[in-house]
């Protein structure tokens, strides 16, 4: 059986396993903005790197630009990773009779997190504080964040459902809680 929730969520059930794929899509202007930003950022960093290697700066300037390039590389990595994940990646949730498996999948890569169902009390909607910096930052389209569903697991918290709208979040939350109740 295959079912869709909104435009970004696909649910399929076979045998005793439920598989949920959550795609994090970008609107047209968001994808263009992020692509242009990553492109310009890359050109800027490569240009600075070229000048540092060519020896056109003094030793004091080389230290400054080495530190600059360290920060540049950090933001380059995160921006490129975000763009690629939004374009080609998805969240994968598999629920069988004893476990929930969660993976942020990009071209088959990503760490699989294993959760035992008996240690998950319930799935709950994440409420972001609208006045907090972290809440506003997480909702930004260029981040890999803004998970909308969480669950307590032993001493930790599990998060899933990035950048979902309220309707899709409610439907997915209902499905996950129904699956959790059915498999106990």
C-alpha cells in the first residue's frame, strides 16, 4: 500500500514494515537564492585561496586569510550540504514491530539511528518560540533543521519532519502515533 501526505511525504506499507519518506523541498526562488549564494561564496573562497598560495600577501596577511579561509570552509560546507540535501536528500523513517529506524539520506549516505519502540512514549509536535533566535534560525529555508515532530527516548530526544507545514505535520503525527500504538 502506498499513500501520500501532502506533496513531500510518501508512506508505504509492506509486510510488517511502514516506510515514510519525507522530502525537504525548496520553492523556486529559494533554490535559486541558495544556489547563487553557494556559487558566489565558492568563487570568493577559491579566489582568496589562490592569492594566499601565490604568495602575494605578507606574513601578517597570510595569518588573517588563513583564519578567514577556515571560517569560509565551515560556511561553504554547511551551505553546500544544505543545498544538496534540499535538492537530492530526504528523511527516511522505517517502523517495524520492534524498532524505529531514522536516517537523513543523501545519495544513500547518512547515519541510521535505531530506536526501540517500547522506549518511545508518544510522538509530539514541536512548538518553536517565535521570539527566540534559535526558533527563527531553524525555520530558515537554508538550514537543515526545523524538525516539527519529536519524541522522548530514554534520556534523549528524537527529532524528525524537517520543514513540514502544519497540515502535513498533523497527518504525519497521527500516522506515527497510530503505528506506535498498533505495534505495542
